[in-house]
C-alpha cells in the first residue's frame, strides 16, 4: 500500500491554519492597546508621584510645637491679658499691643498741630511705643533665635526674671506714664521671647494676628471640604495633608486666643480685689519659672533630652511596624491565592490595598520627617550617649 502526501505546487503559498492566523492578528491588534495601557499607567504613576511631593511639602510647612512649648506660650498669653487689663484700669493705657498706641500717635500729632491737644498726650503715646520696642530689643540681645529652644545658651531665665522685675517695679511706681512704660517694656520683652515656632507665628501679648490666622485657616478647611462634597473619603492625598496641617495650626492658635481672653477676665476680677497689685500675680509666675530655669537649667536640659529620646524611640517603633505591614501587603500581591481570584473582585481588592499602602507610607514619611527634626534638635543639644543612637544602630538594616 502506497502512502501519498499532498505536495504544494510551485508558486502556491503555504496557508496558515485559522487558529494560527487568528492568533497572529490578535497579537498585532493587542499591541496598540498594550502600549496605550502602559502610557496610561506611566501617566498615573507620574501624577501620583507629583501629588505625594505636594503633600510632603504641605506637611513640611508646619510642625506642631512640643507640648511643653505650647504650655509655656499659653501661660505667657494668659499673663499678657492680665497685665493689659490691669494697666488700662490703673493708668488708662494699653501696654501689650501697639496698634492702638500707634493710631493715637497719628491722632495726637494732628491734635497738637491744630492746638486741640497738649504735647504731653503725644509724648505719652510715643513713650509707650518706644518702651515696647526697647523690650523687644532687649529680648533680641538675650535670645538670638526665633524659635523656642530651651536648654541651650539663650538666656531665657534672665529674660523671664527681667519681665518679672519690670512688672514688680511698675506696681510701685507712682507716676502713671513711667509705670505704663515699664509694663510696656515687660510686654515687648515677653512678646519677642517666642516669636515663631516651625512656621506657626505665635504672639503672646496680642491676638489680632492669632484671630486672623484662625479665621483664614478655618476658611481653607471649609473650602477643601466643600470642594470634595463634604466627604473626607473624596479627598486626595494633597487635600488630606493640607487639612491635617491646618487642623494642627488650630490646635496651637485657638488655645492661645482663649488663654489671652481668660487672662483679661482674670485681670478684671483681680483688679477689683487687689487694684494695681494684681500685677504681682503674673510677675510671680514669670519670676518663679525664670529662677527655676536659671537654677536647674542643666537638669532641665537632661530631662528634655530624655523626653526627646523617648519620643524618637516611639517614632522608630511605629515606622518599623508600618514597614512590616507594607511588606506583608506587597507579598500578598505575589501569592498564588491572590493571582487566582476572580478578575473584578481582584481589581477592587487591589485598589483597597493600594489605598491602604498609600496611607501607610504617608504616615511613615511624616514620622521620618519628625525624626529628622528630632535629630537636628539633638545636634543643637549634644549628648554623649542616647537611647536613640542605640535604637538607630539596631534598626539600621530596616
């Protein structure tokens, strides 16, 4: 039996099977789709990276001061409100803010020129303004930094004791103008003591700027929520970062205003009981704090270092936990169980995991920035051995 095989004739092309032809044409048709999908993924990744950079810049624009710094600033605001009320009740002059005094200078210049006022009234207003400037000048000589930094070489203790001494002398001076000038020097010295801290302008003797910052901050938060339909879940990473920063600012500014208000109320009641001697209350507070700082500066410096070290250790532990959770989530993408899931469910779960990873890395970046600031703080306050260094060497591989 002879087996005959079909032979293609000359000039005829070998035809591919329908399956092979369909497979080849399918690859050619899918190539533009693959390239388009890759382009969209690259564009999305670039956009996400840009958003992360903007969010990081927003978070870096402000850092909430330490609790003891806030307590110190709020106490000074309380004292300033008390002093201002007692000064007005005693001598008819405001000494903690210079807006009204500067306005009075302009009005009295016109009054003296028109012979409607005596020169003494203009001289009084000018002396109050110059006294406040002198107090701020003295603070600049004693404290050469515009951030609260206890434990260093700045003379915070001397500044606080000087503030106390000026208020005590003002209490017993008979001349109203001279007494008001002494109180204005004390307020200028106090106000310049804590002018700013990590981007948050902090003024302790007046609340005009504080009230302005509170109003503008609330307006920004409200606009972000309205733009996202009043739903926090609709916010992107930049909006969440900006809302978080503004919320931390409010936690600094709102108590500052309330403490000043509380000081004015306390001053009004104390003046009814003690007259001008109510000034001895804020003088005692600032004097005691200043003396304690001068006598126990080294011990306070070590205590603050210990607090900072413990805080940084907690940040290291939290960041380590975030990295471990992120690593677990990334491993889940590679597991066979994850690859075998149904398509639509898989996409939904992937999106949720990506969002969770995004939040985790945001938190980690925030903590790393906080640790950077803490390390810079330790560079300014050197110590021989700290648990942070030991913990850093232990987790260096992480």
